[in-house]
C-alpha cells in the first residue's frame, strides 16, 4: 500500500535553511536596483560601483541558497 506524503506546513517552509539566504538575496537585489536607478539619475560613478557590488553579493546569496537546497 502506498504511504501518504507528508504535507508541507507554513512552519516547515519558514524554517527551511534556504529561505534566509533567498530573503537576504532579495534585499541585496533591491538595493542593487535602487542604486542603479540613483546612478542613472545622477552623474556620479559611486552608485554604479555600489550597485555592481550589491549585485555580486546577491548572486553569492542565491548560490549559497542553492547549496543549502541540495543538502
């Protein structure tokens, strides 16, 4: 006879180890987009550099989340 699969509860989804990394990546990505928009509206270079740095950090957070999903 077939076993029933366990149901995912909201508590289990919120306690997943990858969720924190994905949330952190979303925050860094939002900062990246906002700094990119700031660099387009001004003639300064530093917001563009900061935007690139935040984009790299967001990509590293997504990479870490992917690693914790495979565990």
